[in-house]
């Protein structure tokens, strides 16, 4: 992913190295992803079909990411906390990715939905911090808070993604950011409010189903962003897409739940199954259109 020549955002609040550091235990958990899931292979063939890229090239990329049968994963060695003024590669990368979301959404949200884009702020923290939606802890993973319109990101999440789930690579990380910015776009479109209202009026099962549709739509919006960002800066190559898709597979709720308890419980999915996450990311990536993200929440 070529991101060095893209715009940089100034909407980053760096709280790393400030109090509430809960000290991530690390835990040394190893959910070895083993071989490549059938889902990855199917998706790679689909990408290959649409892009004309040799599937062997794509599969190779996906294999690097999902771990080639017990091959040692490179675990990032970044320190757990940094000074608040850090200007390391991660910070620079995040500034660029957020800047890319701002440039793209400022253009396509008015053009496609007649809505002005006001940027979100990304809060970087380590361990824990306060958010407009309550306490943020590293274990929660990245999230968007509609009350203060900010994205919260513990930067050690990326190390964890690489170590635990086999996801990795700049574009896979960018996809995670783009998913959170996707929630902000949903917020600007009034979708989060409407979804909340519908959740309050429904049963727990119905509320879960709505949450899943909101999450899958954020995946699709991440794909819409990627399609348009690629048009502007030509920043994605074929390995990037394979890696992001492998990440979508690795962080699907069914995969996470199976890792945690050995089986999956569809009723309590909040992000959707791996297959659904891949499907909606690809939908947005292929269309570049917000309206293609009709997962059933609008
Ligand atoms: Zn989400």
C-alpha cells in the first residue's frame, strides 16, 4: 500500500502514555490459524475473477497472512506505550489513512448522498482512556463513539491483530480504520440513530440482527472508501486486497467465537460471520457506491 504521498489528517488526539494504562497482559494466546480457510480461497477466486489477477498470486498473499501451517508469525515488537508526541511510523500511517478517509468522504458523501462530511477525530491511547460512551479499554478493540463522534484506537490492537488473527499489512490496518470511519458516516447519515431506535423496540434477537447489519454496512462503506481512494491515489495492490480479505475473515465474529470457546453461536454475533464480512467489503470495493451497502439498516 502506497500511502506516503496522500493527505495527512490533523484530527488525531494522541493520549498514549497518559494514565489509566492497564498494562496489556499479552497473554500469549495462540489461536494458530493453521491452513487457509475455504472462505479465503473462495474470495480470492472471486477477486481474481473481477480483477483478472492470477489467483496464484493472490493466494500467495493470503497464505502469507493466514500463516503457512505453523510457520512462525512475525510478532511486532513495538513498545506498549509511547510518548504523547510520538511521530513514529504507526502515527504517520494513521495520519495518512485518516487523511485519506477525509479527502474521499468529503467528495463522495455530498456527491452520492447530498450530505456534507464533517471529519471524525481519532483518539490514540494505550491501556485505557475515557470516551463519550464510557471507559475505553484495549480489550474492546477499536470502536466509534457517536456521542463525541470520535474513533478510539489502542494502537497495540494492530500488534494483536498480527499476532493472534494472522491479519496484517497496511491495507488490512487501513480497512479497520475505514470500518470505524464507516460508522461515523452511518452516524452522519442518521443510520445509527434509526438503528438504535429499532433496537429499542425489538427483541434481543432482533436487536442483535440490527447490530450485525450495521457492522456489515460499515465493512461495505470501508470498501466504498477503498475503491474511491484507489481511484485517487492508486494505493492498493493485489496483495493488499487479499490481506484485507483475510483480515475480514480472521476478525469475523464466528472465527473469534470459535477461537474463544470452540463453537459459534449465531444469535450473539455482533459483527457478522466471516463470509458476510468478506461479502460486504467486496460489495463496497467493487461498486464504490454508498447505495450498494444495503445490508438492511436504512
Ligand atoms: Zn464496527
